C-alpha cells in the first residue's frame, strides 16, 4: 500500500472535468486506488460518479491510497494532476 495526502488547489474544486481527468488517470494503472476525505468518506478513484459524490471544494485535504501493481506510480501521477490544478488557470 502507498498513500499520500494533497490539498485540492483549483478554484472550483472537484467538479466534472477534474473528476473525469482523475478517473481516467487512475484507470491507466492496475492498482486499486481510493480517494479518502478527512471526514472518513472513501471512493474508488476509477469511478467519476463516485468522485463527484464527494463534493470536494478548493482547500480540501484528501488522501490518495493505492494497493497493488503500480501503486506508487499511480499515487504520484494523481498528486501531479491535483498540483497542476487539473490544467485550469
């Protein structure tokens, strides 16, 4: 298992486009990947719909946790995506 915490930086938080990019990136790896919030909710990172149910806003601190083949690589790739603000200005 490999996990890392990150702060959501883009202004609009986790809306449709970031959720789509996040789930697509997670889906490129074989590991099981979960996104966990500070209030204890956890969803499958490969499911755009599950990600959307969290209603994550700018400034939220989340943990990305992966288990299996490529676990470190997928977490690092998703962290980079979040830190890039999902390509938003």
